[in-house]
C-alpha cells in the first residue's frame, strides 16, 4: 500500500509541476577546450540594470578565456546587433584581431541574424549556452561579479557616477593576480623574447605514462621546472636507435616564461 501511495503521488500532475527536487542536478559540467593562444577564444556578456550615467546604462564585457584579460565597454540602451559589432571592432578587434571562437549566452543580440552572419563571414565559431544554464559561460559570470563588486565599493554612495570608475575597474582587474594563470592578465600578454633559432624539439625523453587519450608524462631531467605532462600535439616520435646528447632545456621561470641568460659578466660593482 505504501508503494502504491508513493507511486500515485509521484505521478500526480500537480506534484510534478510544482514540487522541487532535492537531488543533485543531472548532467556533469563539460569543460570547454583550453585555448592555446591569447585572444583566439573569448567570451562575451552584458551587465544591465545599472543606473543611467552620462546616457550609459549597460556594460559590454569581453574577456579572453586564456589570459583572463578583459575589456569593459559602456553603452546606451537600446542597442542593436550592428551597434555591438561596431563596438567590438573599435575596442577589441583593432587591438587583438578576430577570435576563432566566442562563448556567449542566448541574448537576443547574439542570436540575431546580423550577429551570426557577421561572424560567420569571419569564420568565427559561436558557442551559445543552453537556456537557463549560465554555467556554460562561468568565466564571464565571474568577471561580471568582480566588476560589479568593484563598482559597488566605489560608487555605492553615488550610483549615477559608476561610469567614472569603469576605466579604473578595468585597469584594476587586468593587473590583479589570477590563480589560474599565476600571472596578472597584463603580464600574460607581455612580449617575452623567444629566440627564433632555438630548436623546435628537445630530447629524446622516455614516456613514463599515458594520461587520458591525448596527454603523456615524460621523464625530464632532474631539477627541470617544466611540467612533465604534455599534450600529444607538443610531442614528436623519436626515430632510429642513435641517440645524440640531449640539448639543455631552456631556462623556465616558475611562471612558465623563457628566461634569458647573459653570455658573460663583464664587470661587477660593489655598492656600499
């Protein structure tokens, strides 16, 4: 009888429509592919509902998924897909070029025919979130939260002056240390010297373990600061039985940057 009552209640239409479930949401989060270059894979979103300031009430947020570098662009409401595309060209494209992919939600701007055709002509792939699932673009949601917190701290007493702090907010965000990259976005975009005549490959090194389907762990020299796990695209099979002495690996800092070495120290000066 207890089983019959539970079954009857569970199948009751009103119960199924209005009763919330206390179980873990179905479906595991599927991570997006990790970009290998800065500003080739970006995400976009809008912050709306802001008090009008100098005719602006919306912030267009564009951030790079690899370096975490972000641009905050103020705009007026209403706006069209053509307006946003022009702002993208003026503030992002002219500095970083056209990306390969864009992650965004299903805002009417991003699903419009103009927007789709504009980026289709530039061979840009759009990855849109499914309905009511903002976790798809979790990185931009975090950026939005950081920006809103900053503006709230400095403009809470004068909310109609938030635009005066927007440029400072962008500078502050892009110079803040990020745990994921272990660098501020400004530094991760800096141009470090990589000698064009350095070898393309080093080794050979023994494969210790296969991790997943596309990664391998190598036996690197003791004291090497390079992470021993590499994607298969970074590896090359060694052919033949003859093994020449391995070239010394380039000096890598803890931040993953190639560190130059002086050829010689010509003079030392002691400062008292």
